[in-house]
C-alpha cells in the first residue's frame, strides 16, 4: 500500500504551488528525522513542520468510535459551558501565526468540529494570507453552507470524514450525515467552477472499524462523483485495557501525569476485523483507478494487516518524531505533542509565547523521556494515529 509521500507528484499536476508547500513539510520532517534527537539547549523551532490547532471541543455529531464524543469519549462527561469559556481568541491565534510563520509549517485545523469555532473563517483566511498551507479536518456537515467562502479564501485542503456508503456511514456518524457531506462536495465543486479555482484540494478520510471495513469498496465507488483529489483510509486509533494500564503507570512514574484520553479509544470497534479479508478489500481498491490517489495509513505490508488488529502488543511503527517537529494547540490554549492524547501539558499560549513553550523545560523533559524509551515510544503509542504517520516503519511491516 502506497507511501504517503507518493501523493505529492500526483497532486503536483493539479496544483503545483500547494504541492510545493506540502513537499516543504515532508522535507522538514525528513530533516527532523535525520538530525540527532536533541532536547535541552537547542532551538527546536528550526524543525517545526506541522502545527495542529484543535479549535473547539464542540461537535454536532456523535461518531461511535470517536475518542472525544464516541462511546467512551472523554467529552461526554465534560461541562460544555465551562469548556467553551476557555476558547482561544482570534487575536491570540493570529499572534501565534505571526510567531510561527517564518518556519512555514503546515497548519491543520480540527476539533471537535472546527466549523463550530466562531472565528474559523477569519482565522483560516489570515493563515492563507500569511502563505501557510492550511488544511481543515471536518465532518463535512457545514461545507454546503460555507462553500463560497472556503473557495474564495483559498483554503489549501479539506479532509472530510466519511466512513462508508450512506447506510454504513450513517450508522457510525449519525443519520443524514452522508447526504450532507455529499451536498457539501457538490457545493464546493460548483463554487470552484464558478470562481474558477482549484482550491481547496479535496480529500475524504475514512476511519476503518469493524462496522465499515466490508463496505470500503462501495464508498470508493460512490466517491467517484465527488471529484476528489485524494482518499485516505485510516486503519484506526485504538487500544485495550492492558495498554491503557501500562501507559497510566508509565506516565505517572516518568512524567507525573494522570492520563484520561487513551481510554477514549478503548471502544472495541476494531475487534474481530478479519485482516485477510480487509487486506483483499484494500488490495482491490488500490488496484483500481478512481480518478484520484488512495493511500492507507499506516502504510503496511498487506500480508501484515492482520497483525494490526489481532496483535496489539506488536508495534508496526516506532521512534515517533512528533516531539521534534510538530505540536498540537488545544482549544483552551494548552500545548501538547500528542494531538489525540492531550494529557501532558507543555504550557499554555494564553500565558507564554509559542517559542518559550516549544523550547521549554516540559517539552524537553517529554523529548528526553520518549527518547530513552525502548523503540522511541511510550507503551500507549502502539496504535496512535500520529505515530502511524510519523513513526519509523518496522522492517516487514
Ligand atoms: C476527531 S475528528 C475531528 C474533526 C471532525 N470533527 C471530523 O470528524 O472530521 C478527526 C478525525 O479523527 C477520526 N477519528 C475518529 N475516531 C477515530 C479513531 N478511533 N481512530 C482514528 N481516527 C478517528 C475522525 O473520523 C476524523 O477524521
Ligand atoms: S464529527 Fe469528528 S469530533 Fe465529532 S464525534 Fe465525529 S469524529 Fe468526533
């Protein structure tokens, strides 16, 4: 199954400027991988290539496998009113953009549902004007409403979550969500034509679970009509009781941190996936031409697909490089390395500059600790999405 970087030349034909920015991100990531992993007394800003902005915890959907709002999602018990009061202001975000812009990182806006952050449109516009590659990960239900502005403001990429053809998708993401996404793609395509623009590059992201894996080919077929640029199959972030327990002990002992986020991915929605069957389905999908490239994350040797689901203790990637080139800014201003597991806080952008946090003692303690771990990762990182993208592939997988 294809390497992630293989999409760059394919996109290059359609949109060279965006591809060049994306390539720049991959080059900086390669640099971070190749330079010795330092911690204290080093300006880590030099290798910053990707900044996630989790703009809001709010969401209008309740997808079953979601670590925030799914069956075991940690937001289900939060006081929403209190959390919303903590949102970062547009002005502060702009200052952060000004601080990081010289490194030209890719920025990735997500949530919750990013369209529920009240200043999404002006923030994305500001980032684009500053020359950044602006990607937005959305559940797609607001695309129809804002299509004209999205195209006008030249967002670089939208990653739209769709998990199956109509019935399957709606069982995971809620009734009517498939049709709203389809209407959103239609509206964006209409606006691209009307405004004579290639922006945004459009991608579907499909999170594989035991509810949808047998329907992936139907979705691939149905997506032909969306005029996509890319389709990503994400084999899913998940864990089990033993890994959660090991991570709790580790984080308490080494970083004096209580964890609460990993449990949100202990849902069982990856149980009983027939790896051989999934391998065949993905093989057949990758073989066909749908008019746009398809990649699977993590890139796995197809015969090893089964390991991913049946043998959770076996790493398929290791040596996570995220702390050396990326970071996530949470909706309340807290900064973390791990986007999905925001337990260890590096600092808060309402109180400190980004540079202070990114080069600070807590960030360096995290770097030093993960560097000292066997395989360069913590016990809880075994099926983490970021590690799947930015870890080192283990030979054979
Ligand atoms: C948490 S959502 C936030 C953005 C937006 N609300 C959406 O659904 O696209 C980010 C991505 O994580 C995916 N996701 C949800 N649960 C997941 C899981 N257990 N493993 C991996 N990805 C997951 C979603 O499908 C989506 O593509
Ligand atoms: S739309 Fe996104 S944030 Fe909302 S529940 Fe679904 S996966 Fe989670």
